[in-house]
C-alpha cells in the first residue's frame, strides 16, 4: 500500500514537472521580430542580388553542406562529413541521412547537383554564378557553351554522396559551401511547379525555418520547419523579417518595442553615440569584413597614374578624423586594404602612412612639387562618389585635406547606378568604393587589384602582384598561402594602388533578453541558435 | 451623358499611349542600367542578364514587345523583386495606398472644409488668422518632418501607437500615417475653401438670399456651399489620384507596403518594368479621377451639361 502511494506520488509529481516544463518551453518559444535594411530579391538563390539582408533570410530557411555556429565557425550542415582528395581537387560529401525538405521529402545529393546546375544555367542569368566558378566546367556552362549537365558535380551512392570536382584546389572551399550559391534546390517541386516553386503556396525549404507569407516591402513570415533534422534544438516558433529601408524608422520601431533585433544595418551612423548612451546593452558594434577606400585611376594619361601623386594624396589624409569625427566610431581607420580579423592573416600597410601627420604633409607637398603641382599650378581632380550624406562628408573632408598640396577637387556625386557605371568605364580621377566580403578570406579583397578584374576600377596592374595571387591560389597550405597573400598586399600598398581609408563596423540592435547572438566578423547570425530568456 | 463618357475614354487611349512612349524612352535615356551596382558583373553574366530581359534586342523591338505585353494586361517581370510580377506588386501595394489615401482624404475633407468655411465667414478676425496660420504651417512643414516627429512622440516616447508597420491595416497602425498624410491636405482644402467661399459670398445672389431674410446658416448651406465647392472639387480629382497612389516619404518612414515607394525605388534601381507599370497605373487613375470630377461638376453646377 505504501509502495503504491509513493509510486502514485512519483507519477503525479513527474507528470506535474513534465507539464511545468512543457508550459515553460511554450513561454520561451516565440516569434522573433527582426528588422532588415532591405528586401530579399527571391527565394530562388539564382535570382538573389547579394544584399546582406538577403543572406540573412536565406541562411535561416536554407542550409548548405556546411553551416555556421553563432560565432561564424564552420559546422557540418546537410553533409555530416567530407573528404578531400590529395590533389585538393575532389571533394566528397556524405549527405545527412535525416536531412529533409519542409514537406518531408529527403534532401539528396541530386538536389545539390540540380541546384548548382540551376545556378550556372545561363538561362537563369544568376548575378552570383561566379561564386561557383572554381567547379569544373562552371564558367564555360555559364558562358553558354557546354550543357549544364557537364558540370563537375555528381550524385553517388543513391543520392547519399555528393562529389565535386574543381579546376584548381580552393583553400576556402568549405567556407564557400556556406554561401547561398551552394545551397541545394528542391528538385521535386521545381520540376512540378517550374518558376512558381517559390510561390508561398508551393515553397519548400531545408533550413530551420520555412516561409509562409510574403508582403513585398513589408514583411516575410517564416515558421519553424518541423522536418528540420535538428528541429528539437531550434527555440523559436518562427521569424518575421520586417523590411525597413529607412534606418531612423528602424530605430524608432526597435525603441517602440516592435523589433527584437535590428540587423544589417540596425541604425544610422549618426545615431551610434546616442544609442550607446541610451541603450548600451542593446547596441552592438563589431569589426566587420568590409572596407571603404578611394580608387585611383591609373589609366594612361591620368594624373594619378603618377606614383608620386598617388602617394601624396594618400599621405595627406587624416584617417583618424574620418573615423572619429565624421563616422563617430562607426568605422575604424585603416592603412591596409584587407580588414583585420581574418584568423591567421596579418593585413599589410605602408609604414609611411603611420608617420606623424606633420611629416606626412611635408613629404606629400614635396612629392607634389616634384610631380609639377603647387598651389599656383594646382592639380584639378574629379572625385566621384555615390550620393549619400556620409560619403559627401568624407569627400568634403578629404578634399580639404588635399588643399594644402595644391589640389583643387571637384566633387561629382551621382546616384549609385550611375556612379558604378561611370567608374567601371574609367570616367573619374579618384572615386569612392567599398567592399564587403563574400567569404571569410583575404583573397576576396585582394582580387580587386588583379589585372583585368571587373571590380579593379582603377585599372591597377602589376605583374608581380598577379603572379603572387596566382601562386597563392595554387597553394593548399593555409599558412603559406596567407604569406603569399600578405606579400601581395604589401606590394600593392607600396605601389599606392588604392587609398585605404576605413574598415567597416557591423551595427546591430539586439534585445538583451536574446541568447545565441554573438558578434562576429562576417556579421552572420543564423536564427536557429537564437532563443529568448526564460 | 453616356456618349460623353465613351468619347472621353476614347480620348484617353492616345493620352495613355503618349505617356507610355515618353516614359519608356525617357527611362532608357537615363544613365546607368538595372545591372549596374557596387559589383561589376563578369561580362558573360551581364550578357545572360541582358538576354533574360530582352535588353540585347534593339530598343524599338523592346518597345513593341512592351506595348504588346500591356495590350495583354502584362506589365512584365520586375528587375528587382524577382518573385513577383509588376502586376502582382501593384495589386499587392495599391490596396494599402488606397486605404491610407482614402482615410487621409476623408479626414482632410471633414476637417478642412468646415475650417475653410468658418475662416471665410469670420474673415479677417482672430479665428480666420488662427485657422489660416495653422493651414500655412500645414503646407509649409513637409511630411518628412512631421512623420518622424509623430513616430518619435507617439511611437517611442509615449508608446501609444506602433512606430511603424502595416499589420494588415490595423487601426493603430493607420492613425499616424493617415494624420501625417491628411495634414497637408487639410491645409490645402481649407485655404481653397476659404478663398472660393469669400468670392461666392460677395456675389449678387447671396445678397439676394440675405435680403430674403434667410439665416446666415441657410445662406451658406443652401446657396453658397455648392458653387463654392467647385474649385475644391477640381483640386480633389488629381489630389485623390496622387494620394491613393501613395506617398514615398510616409511609406518609407512608417514602413508601409504601398506603391508610393516603387516610384522612387524603381527609378533608383532602374527597374524599368516596375517604373513603367506604376506610371501607367498612375496615368490611368488620373484620367479616371478627372473624368469623375468632370461628371460631378454637372451635378453641382447646372450650367454645365455634357449632352
């Protein structure tokens, strides 16, 4: 009798504990309201335009072979493990056996083969197809020559194994596997619905969340994907991505309690100081893999083709003023091209740029005199930037820093589309540009100074630099490769190939009751790790 | 009357054709294209994009293709919002702008008309100066000043209303954008109403009405109001068309998914099809609104007959 009572008591107790645990879990799980500074172009990754806000939505609803933890470290994703051949050209991934699309259909290697072919099919005109160019035949396929099925990817072992053949070894290949261009595509629904597979009534995804509703310019709603292999570890019920282009409005909505996270970018540069004072726990800033620099046009006949002029212009700039006064700490001053923070890589700069200002100015004046310019015979420069208050403030400040050298600067500001079209054509002397990394590797920045690369707006060209870059590309050992890249960067900085100015800082507002958010260099924050305090 | 309407619709077709043609070519004349951005595209990728959007064809062929599409009710795909067609976007955004605009216009009329009438009756008095002073302020202070202030005071400091968002048009989300939109309209309507009321009140037949011994209220409501409304009415046609096609500023600041933003966003992105779609839609709306106003004229003013 006694035993029965205690057994009953235990049962009752455990039942009540279980129900308690259940209710508390329910209270914890919530829908996350996230503000994003722009709108997703499409759930079809081949149609994506490349905004940071787009990457956020896509990484929450899809998952590649490799995924990221809150700090940005790599973890197995759709693949449980992988091997690379000795020559570094063949990667074999084993697909997770319980990986499923949100309709319960298993994710197989065929979905990856199909997705990558879709990305490279010229008919789909993907802006980001070049990310997969390291794969055998990828570039040729995108150029319309061989058929997409000649791509160097294979589904083996009944779709349980995905094999990739590369043209050359790619040291950052695992990192590349987290990019949206390497996501799988639900072959079964694309074949069924065609381009309508992305419609909210048809869409299936393989990530922790899946979209249910999309009002253009307003919000995208997603719910937790119950078929996600790790669904039990996902705390949120769903996420609403609020598209808020106006960053002042973003802050108002965060302050009004309508948003839990304001991301990419959470607030305008001008509000950094006041937010740090009024919402110190919510305001997050962290180094980010992005730079801000001035391009120097080095095409023949340009005054900036003269090394002395390039050097003088760079020497005369007071980067501390740009960072502290104009950007109020929302950017960091730099004299290197690659932002710091890439593990194992030491950004290179020109030592002359760290001399005291008075010395630099003196040297700059002398250099300009040698080049034949002085306040009496001024150098007339056209400085181009895309219309934006912050860009303008920088341009005005820099042109006044150049004044003592005898430089008369004319500011040409145009909207972004015209700006980039003009500088791509070489229609400028000096121009504003910036770059945010596609993947966490210095090569992604340094390629911007290689001969003939489309984004090398200033047409800087140095054989030795190109050779170092090629050597680095063929080196599998990370340490050695970074050394070669460091040499290349040093060379370009000694050539004054560009004027490095600032490195970017990520700006986010995060509710202090949120767990699982870690500031990181890529500013990637997969929501599957996010939860609320109890 | 019916034949008049048919005639007007007939006239509208060439008007629309001119609007389409001019905006199509103006858009293409603007420097920069839909694929120019921060990143230079590799040439083969740019070629693929040009082919996908038929931009590799001669311009006249693109124009013919566009006209053919419109004739079949197809505004084409958006260059930027890839998962939506331009028609989808307009039909998704227009109800939002229409709801906002209709509320704002209603509020503006309910407040603006009586204010204008009162100012006219009490001409050159303290009341008149006060009303007109406020109206001048309403016109002079732009919405991009008013809207953030409203959002800050009522959305953040007092936290009475959501600082932004649409929420399927929930009332609390509507209050601030409607107020911000209505303010300038209240001012414009009050000023117009006052001016035309003063003019009407000075005319012979009002003097006759007064001489008949009618009370001031009767004079205003029965004799002065109808003719005094005519200038307001002709203002309302285009004003309604403008307000229901959305306000870029209000939509941006309150994060509302109307079509106003497409005007600016579309133009900045060189999203040719989206801009064209919105322009054509706007043109149709203006033509329709003007037609309605002209028809209402004949109701208000017996001298006007369309037969």
